[in-house]
């Protein structure tokens, strides 16, 4: 420990002190530089302590980068500057020298008082813009004289400390920028590939590694053209040459038409791309930014699918006639519902057979609703309502420009029904060419949109419906037998309304309530006369005709009672009478065409039942009726006669 009698700077050698600064700090940087600096400073000026700090502006504190005191290091030193000579250094941004009487000048500095300090010398360390970065200071228990040599030497130490602190700040900022750039490049969703003027890859970000299915260390130094198709590689090489000839303000381009990139497994994907050029020294580098369009194209496809599906649903909602549920308790209907329950949970193809207006689409919805695909779309297409020329496009979709009027790409009904159910109503109306393509979908689960050579895979459950005799159509050569067998996996016959007994009354009550509510009318329950008249009618149009009749009856209702007079066609009040008795009565008046058709229908039904539904051959119905079998088949079709299950 020095005594007060000893004087600082005793025998100070300027040259030796300068050598001490240079030799002590020349080979050091960062923390070791500062430790060497303050130790050399304390030794050169022969003081009890020396330290260099960085200024924490927000906290108004100094944190020691190196602190040498009484021959030992003080670690983790942080101090508030309020009331200390250090505060004066920071606030004045200039050298502060207290030759003696330090405690009297700064009575609030408890640390200086505890140390027994007499003198202080401090100088701020500034950035190039004048901002205070920290300070360098020495303290002593003796007076530090106002000696120009001492102050000049101290300034040299401070300049060295300031230069290193500025270097560290700049290095830190560069590191932070580089880290930010690494995070930016690393977190980018787009693939970023850098390559040099020899077309050798120099950098890939994680997105590029993922999209190319290769690790960065396995790709670096490879030729960048290897990751593109031959055509795109030639295109990229040409673009690089073009960029080399452009002025410095035009060193980046958007690549028109994009590029076709290749993964490790040689599968390809389309990519949007930009290319930019930069120079480092005399060497050029190129940055290629790629965006995989596969996901975007798939998203656009899904948007088109959802849009088309929404349009389809709107069309279906508009076309629905209000069947909120399947109403009825008749044995025929319950047998059909049992079949629906059995087949619904399977993936089997279903063929719905029934006269027009029996509610085939409603049954198809019931099957879908009870199936495993209930949460997936049910897409309906009426094969009889679409022109033949547009049928294939409606089924399988088309590409833009596939035919006149195809101004944009459109998804077909099978694509919309993927993973769900498609209902093909009036399947018997398909032409033979489209029947073959439909058969392929059923067998292979694939198709090509019109105007496309790309095969699409699809997983769809098919429910078909018809009011025609498909087996007869097969015999006539109008329907493919192989398609018929693929569709006829699980046939369900939907009973006509005339075979459903009291169901006609239940349905009439439901329709009456619906249309009365819609029109804001209050109607009484069906009278016995209305019930008798409704049950007496044969309902050739089935449930659809009943709905229309009830709607007309509600519109023309009087005094709160349903009016069937104008709504319901004329019926015989004594329907149970035999056909013979009605023929006898008919000799006394002129028959209407409808009545003649009813007689003919009942006569054919009796003949079919008597012969066990055998049409041709010996003891067949045709022979019994005295007509040709083909004529009988035609009449049965015209009169909607089908064999009961």
C-alpha cells in the first residue's frame, strides 16, 4: 500500500508508458483488451485504481468492463452515477480532473469515502456521433497533480479504450444485423438460393432445403441448374447473362412464367421466381427466390371446388320441393326404409327404382345422411336435365379453352363429390359414350377433365336413380350391361303413393300445414270427404303430384277448409268397385282418356299377376292379352307399371 508521502508520476517515463500501452493491448481485443488497458494505465500512472465502463443510459449506471483496484480485480461492478465525479464526466461529456479534496467535492459518493480516495481523473468514451458509450477513470489516495504529461498520457489511454469500445459496438451491431438477416432468411416461407458466377450454390435457407428435399451441406457447391428442368435451366442461364449486362440500378428481375423446379426424387413443381445480382469484391453472386405454386394452385382449386359446391347447393335448395323428412307408416314404406338403413353405413353403390315423383332424391339424401360420409358433400346431378353435349363437362369438369365457351377452368360434379356422395338421377338417360366413362370412374376411381391429359383420382360413393326398366334397356342395347351390373349392387324400390295406403293422408296433412303457414292462412283438419277423395285417386305423379294438388287446394281454400274441387282431378267416389263394374258403367257415357288408361293399367296388372309377371312365351301376359311382348313392355313403361318387390 502506498503512503501519502509517495507522489504519483514519480519518475514517469513517457516513452515507457507509451510502450506499455502498445505492448499491453496490441494483441488483445474485447474483454482482455480492457483488462490489459486498465492494468497498464494503473501501472503507468502509479494509481491505486483504474477502470473502464460502459454507460447504461436508461438506468443512469456504469457497468465496469474492467476494474483494477489495489492490485486485484473487482468483478461484476455496477454503480449509480448520481452524486459521483463519474456523473460529471457523463453529463459534461468532457474530461474531469479532481487533483485533491474529492470527498469534500462529492460528499454523496460513499464508495469514494469508504476507499479513502483523495483524487480522481475521468474522461468520457464517445461514439463517432458524440454519443456517450462509457468512461475511463483512475482514482488515488494521493493527489493527482495537474500535469500536462499525465493528462496527455491519460487521453491516449482513453482514446485507445474509446476506439475498442466503438469497435465492439460496431461488431455487435453487425452481429445483430447478421443474426436478424439469418432469422429473416431462415424464417422465410419462400425458398432462397444463392449461387456464384460459376452457377455453384453457396447458400440455401431452410425453406429451400424443404422444397428441394435436400440438406444444405449436400447441395452447396453443386450446379444450381441441376435443380431445375432442362428448359428452366436454360432460361435461368440466359437471365443470369442478361443481369450481368444491366446497370447497377437494374440488378433484379421478376422471372416471367416462373420456373419448373425438381425435387430430390425428380418430381417437379411450378414456382414463381425472382432473380437479383450483387457483387462482393470482383465476384458476382445471384439470389434466386422461389415460391412453390403447388399449394397455391391447390388452394385455388379448393376455392373453385367450394365455390362450385356452394352454387350446387344453392341450386339444390332452390330445386327442393320442401320434403323435410320421409313421412309415412305404411308397410311398403317401412320395408324401403329398412333397406336404406341396411345399406347406408356401407360403401355399396345403390340403385333407386321408382316412378317419377316418388321422392328418389329424398331417399338418396337419407342414405347419405346415415352414411360414414355424412359430413362430406352430397352432389346431385339430373342426367335428363343437361344437354348431351355438356354432360361430360358437367360430370368431369373442363380446362380453360377446352371448347367454345370454356372461358375458365371448372370442376366437375365428381371432383366436387370427392370423399362424399354423388346422386345420379335419371341415370337411364345417359348416352353410351358417357356410360363407358362413368363405368371407368366406378371401376378405377379416375377420370380426365375435358381438354386435359392429366388423370384425376376420385373416391366417391354413387347413388343412381331411374324410373326406367334398365334391364329392358340393356336388352334393347340402350344401356351397357357392365354398367348396369356395377350400379345394381343394392337396388331399392320406392313404392308409388297408390301402394302406401294412409300415407297419402299423412303427407297431405304435412303439406297442408306447410303451405297454410307460408300463405298465412289457418285451415281446419282434412274432412272425411277430402280423405276419401285423396285415397281414391291413383296419383300417377306420386308425392310430387300430391304436393302440387295440396298447394293448389290451399290457394283456393274457402272458409278455413281445403278446397279440392279445382285442385284434384275427377275421381270415382267408389274406387273399390271392380274394373268390370266400371266398364259396365262406362257403356252408358263417354270415357275420358285418363279413365281409359286406368282401365288399361288395371287390366295389364291383373294379367301380370295371373302369369307371375311373365311377359313373353307360352302362358305369358302378352299371350293372355293378345298383344306382342314388345308392345306390352312399351305399354307397361308408358303406364309406369313395375313389378312389386
